[in-house]
C-alpha cells in the first residue's frame, strides 16, 4: 500500500507532537516533516514535498492562509487542510481563497483528522460539519439589491456625474466632444432608467448610490 506523506505546520509543540502520534498510528500514513512557523513551512514544504499538509492558521510570523497562498503556486498538487480553532466566516473564506483544500477545527477527533487526511489525498474537501454549514449559509445569503444608478451605461453615468458637478448641457457636449442633441438624448435615457423627471431628481439618485467617483 502506498504511504501518504504528511507535513504538520503548527507552532504549539505539544499539539504538534500529538498530531504526529495520531498520524503515525494509522498504517499507510507517514509524518515526514514538522514546522513550527510559517517561514519554516514556506522554505521546507517545497523541499520535503509532502502530499498533505495539516496547517494551523495562527502562526508566529505568517498566517496559515499566507503560507498556503505561497506554497500552492509552487506545489499545486499538495493538499492543504487547515486545522485551527477559528470557526468564523472571515478566517474560513480567507483560507479557502488562499487555496486550502479543507478546513477542520482542532476539537476534531483523531478519527476525523485521519479521515480528513485520506479524503484530501483522494481529492476531496474535508470540513468540520459546522464549517460546512457556514460555507453553505454564505452562498444562501441574499445578494444586496442593485442601486438605481447601476442600471446606467458607463457614458450615461459619466454624463450624470458631470450634471452633478454643475455642468450645463452645452458644457457637457464640449467636454465630451459630442453634440448637444446627443447630451439631451442621454439625459432622456438616464431619466427613464432612474424613473425621474428632472436633473435634480437624477442627481439625488446618484448621490444615494455607493462609490461615487466624480470625473476629473
């Protein structure tokens, strides 16, 4: 039977040794390396070439997410399973975006850790049940309703920005090198899309929208 090579990235020496004992209690698994800090892992993992890495997030130098993001481009086939105390959405999604393949909490049993290693090695994405629920819940969150001005085309928004900055129609035409009638046509389209009847109402809609960047 092929032996799965595993590395541990964990700054707590006692917990690191406990993990090693768990791994080596299972036939077919071998702990080939341990690292107590992120810098050690960044240097050592490409050299030692483990197949699965058990990665803590809270390291004394780099975070486990940063270590993951650095080693994944070099070793895209290495499987990284986060093993941490953090169960909040910010830490979970930061780690997953960095390239982590799984996410377990340190309260996991020895059997759950061993199954996660095997699952990750098979190409799975092992997660503690409450972590999986948070991931699913995040995808079920309703998206924010679009603001009124998001319906505007780039040129329409540009013209409305100029209106908001006090430019008259003729000045807008000169600035954008278009005809006055074209400016009037754009304004008509803007009013229709924003469901307004005047320049003042259109500008008020613009000011209610986020991330307003006036043109130079």
